[in-house]
């Protein structure tokens, strides 16, 4: 559970002897909490003097809304060294940032963006250089729901892990699948290759002559966007799957923007993995599936309505699909920028966990 008082105590000690705290990391990964802003659906981490930066998997750099130079600046960021099970002690480190005043639609209080892409000047790369850790990220995005102890809190480990949930072990070793990362049009983000998309085992049609589908990851768009030539057969396949006899309880209701397919949620049976609806498999070229169950596919838009959380991309998106934040919540992603691999767990709620289960109490 989050316990800020010990952290504040150790932070005050580190401020008085900053160099020793920085040197004491000994190559340990760093950890920070991640929260979801309900107003913007963006995820933030308190990295700059306790102020939040937006977590951006597609971002190539750290950008700040206020800095002293128009061309860039060196700033001080703070996270906690970790053994994978708890934070150990605060660590402050210098980081090069760009100046980007007037960034639109930031959450209240956010002072910029922390780019985490596999690029030379991302936060991930700079942590790797300053702390002597792997250029590897373990990230578990929270939902905006409530837990018994308060707001849902996720976790990100810069340096790749381990990431240990109490009494359950290191989940970076319990991956449901892996895939090679691929380059795509010079973009700094994370992309992988898929051979198709299936609904409860039945493949959706693919654009003629398209070859494999390139799929990206984005923590700054709320829902998965599908290129129009991919979206149309995707929706058609879901419509076929969401019918009797397998899913007789799925009753269509009026659309709620930005979603086209909405259902009477009072008739949808709940399970630990979300509503009982057709599972969506992104079939990876590596041979495993990124399986999206109801907890990552159905968005509760009001008390009686849940909608399929996939939208048609605006013109200009060249990737076949970009997985949005909602489709990545409450599952651990492991992104290794050195080995160029992408790993992921199943939906954690299905095994009785969530991203909020990481223990943020400072280790004794």
C-alpha cells in the first residue's frame, strides 16, 4: 500500500546528501507510481519534484512546459531505487529535457511529458545511462477505478524488473507471450507484427494484399484505433461473434460516441476478466496471442451501457492498429529496447490481481 510518510522522511535525508543517494543506487532499477487522470485518460508519474509528467510510450524525449531556455534544459528528476518488490530510497538524477510550453490537454498539475520510447533522449534511455541499468521498461497501467485503499495506482520500473507482487512472485517471468519489436516508418515508438485479429477463434478479414499488420502501442490515446480498412472487418467479425448461441445476452443499444457498438450492460454476465463477451486475439507473428477480454474491451459509459472500446482511426494513421491505454490497463508490459522485444501478461484481474497490488511501502 502507498505510504508517503517514510518516503518523505528519506527524501529529506537525500536532499541533504544528494550525491551519496545518487551514487548508492549501484545499478538498481528505479520505480515510480502511475495514476490515471479521469478528465484526460492520461497516465502520469510524479517525477519532477513530486509534480506529474505524462507517461508517453511513443515519446522520444522528456518535454517540460516551463524551463529557462527555449532550446532545452537540464532538469532534476526523482524516482525510487527498487528491488522489484518495494521502493528502497529516493534517487535524484539529471535529465536533459526539451522546452514545450503550451502542451495541450495535460492533466491538472502536470508539468510536461516523459517520453519512454526506445530513443536516445527518452527518459528510459537517460535512466539507463545515469543509473547503469538495462534500457528496459516494465509498466503496469492502472484503471481509473477505486480500490479498497483509495484510487487505483499502477507502477513503472525503469530498468526492467523484477516486478514482484506480494505473495505472487516476479511477473516479468510470467509472461503470456512475447514478440520482436519492429521498426515502422522512423517512428520512435514500440511496434510489433501481427498476422491478423480473431474473435473467439474466428479471424476477421484482412485488407487484400496487406501482408502482416503493424500494431503500435500508445499510452496517450485512450482506446485502440484501427485503420479504416482494418476497422470495418473487425466490427463485422465482432458482430458475428456477439450473437446467439454463444452470446445470447448481448443486446445492442444506441451508440455512444466515440463508440459504434454498445450493449445493455445489465444483461452482460460479469467475470473476473470483465464482462462475458467475445475474446479478441491479436495474433502475433511470433506465434502468441495478445488476448483482450471484456475487462480490456468493454468501456462502461453509463450505468446501463457498455461499449466496445475500439474506434476507427482518423485519416493519416499508417499502422494497422494502435493499442490504446484502455487495452493495456491492468496487465504488465515488458519492453526491452536493447533486445527489441515486447512481452506481456494476461489481464491481471483474471488471476485476482491488478496493477495496484504493487507494494509502495518503503522497504525497511
